[in-house]
């Protein structure tokens, strides 16, 4: 699959980077979150956050996390969530 190119920051023209954060909320019930967003490395402007819950416990994990990554990049490139 072709990698989607990130546009430059609309505020400062700086380079942008895809960020990812994973955390577990409840160890007893294995309730976890994956969060993706794009951020400017210069001025720290952020695009829309795309969240996936409990993907790590499903067979479709790689598809779901890949979709979330692409959605975050597309939102940044469309300038949604500013």
C-alpha cells in the first residue's frame, strides 16, 4: 500500500509527523486505547485525534490500526480539526 505524504503545517510551514500513543486503562479487563494524530514538529499544531479501542485483542488489529493511521493523516492533509 502506498504511503500517504503529509502536507506541511498550515500555520508555520514546518514539517509534520505522525504520532501514536498506546495505553491500557484497566489491567483487569484489558481495556486499552490507541491514539493517532499528526503534529507539526515546529509549532506543535495538532490535527484530529483518531482513537481505536481494544484493537489489540482482535484478529483485525493491524487493519484497524492502519485505518486509524490513514484517517489521522488524511484529516491533517484536509485540515480538519484545526
